[in-house]
């Protein structure tokens, strides 16, 4: 290897084990000028490092010429490369933008993990990422107080590895290091709200002048709809339209399993209309029609600030407002819009519905998803005990 063989901006560094590692870094003047390229650890193999450095130099030159640098290919067989393969797959591209962003963060969290030798995990060969490596990264994230994020990180890495192995079986090892990990999911679970907490929240929301927040909480519970869909997609056109006056259209953007939820039925004996969700109906009657969405807020700033002008509620706004209402009602810290949906799903479990019926209401595509949402309760345990004892006594 001659000095002339080394690409520009590629520099060596001797490691503690005596090996020579290669690095690439854009000039300081370019970084100060806004160049998006950052320093990269190229590994210890000169051939691979020089190829990668040449690609980075070409991207830098594109930027200097006023062009946005194109996608810089990761070295084949590395974790960064695996992420690229996964993100080209239909299973990733079909995700909603918000979900995709969460997956990106999870993959980046693992790829940016710094090893003891100072290198990122991203450029490491897949053959070197063994189960003990995945365990070590997970444990480190948990030690940092990132228990929920650590669990999601391992789950998404496992999925990416599975997709990569299917797409590139000759490159991606068959042993998935993220399989069968001992992950603590106790702190990941959302604690469900109770019906009493729901009633207290709704009453306080109305008292504070926010009936739309009471309606949203009840919709999360009764319709089993995600808060982001209740606030951002539940429109007046969905509520008892002329073509379906007995139903509401429930959007589930995450898994695209939108469907109609029936709100009433006619009693066969009396001929009277029976409302399935009378509390939800009462709260809907309190809402003012101020736009296409059922839940809006008065415009709080700008030239058009006026009670007559209403805007959708951003996620940060309604989450903060929900916390204020819950605190004013003296409710526990876990009470949130998300907790109300989990409470409604747990109510489905308490009712003893078969999984098929529960899945028809929740609109989950996979039955296994119910285990994460229908939380175990004493009501379910008591019902199961009664059935068991009845069977023992020969009464069933």
C-alpha cells in the first residue's frame, strides 16, 4: 500500500490492539458551510475503506457543486446496509409516516451505538453482531433509563434482520441475534384507565370548558380508536351520515383497517331504538360544528385569532391539555388518551368476548396483538375461576 493509493480525506489511526483503522471526515470549512456529510469510521480493511472513502468524496464533490449528495451506499453486509435493504421493502414502505419515523429512530439508535473501540455499530459486519452483542446493547440502553425505547429498538432490529435474511440469504446470517431476547416489557405496557377514571375525566373536562376532550376520551374508550385518529381523522362526515345513520366510520390509519361501528339497534320486542354508547351520544351533542373534524379548538394566535375560527388539535396540545384536566380531576399520572383506549380494550376482555369478536371490535389485523392491549384483570380471573369450578362440579 502506497500513500498514493489512499483516497483524499481518508486517515489511519492505530488501535489499542495494534490494528490500523481507517476514518473519513469532511474538511472543517465544508462542515461549517453546512455540508450534511459527517465523519465516518471505515473499518480496518483497506480495500473496503478506500472504496467507501471514494464514494464519500464523490458525494462531497456533488455538494460542493451545489447538488444534494445522493444516497451514499453502505458497505454490503454491514448493519447500515441491512437498514437500507429493509427500508426498500414493502413492509417498511407501507408504514404510515409517523410509524416509519419511529422505526427509523429505533434503527438509528442501534446503528449509532458506539463500541469500546470508538466505532459505530452501523459499519460493523453482520457476522460480528452476535446475540451477546444485541444483549449488551439492550442492557446498556436499559441502564440509561430507556427501557421502552430499548424494547422497541430490539423489536425493529429483529424485523429488519428477518427481512434482510429473506431478501439476501447469502449475505445476512440465518441466526437472528435479536430473536428470543429476554426483554422486560412490564414498563413498556400502557396501564389502562378505569371506567371511574374515565367518568371523572369527562366531568372535569366539561367543567373546564372542554367538552371536545370529554368526547375524545369517550371515543377512545367506546370506539377503541387511537387518539391520533380521534383528534386528526374523526370528522362530521363519519358521524351518522345519511347513508349509514346508525353508524360511525372509525379510521385506523396505522393498519388501514377502517370500518363502520354500529351505534344502535332496534329492540325486536318493543320496537324502540337502543343506543350502544349513550354517554358518547350525549357528549357528541355538546360539540359545536366548527369545521370538518369533530374535535377542534379555537384559534389561539395569529391575525385570525377569534372564537369563530377553529383549528385541529395538534398532538402536543391535546396531550398537554389532557394532562391538565387529569391533574385537575386528581387522577393518577398514567391517565391519558392512550390509557382510555387501553381501558376500553380491557373492558372487552372483561366482557369475556371470544378473540374473534374482540378482534372484530378492535380491528387489529393479528390476533396476537390483543395480548398487548387487553390487560389481565380480576374480573377476567373471577369469570375464569367460576367456569373452572362449575366444570369441576359437573355444572358445565
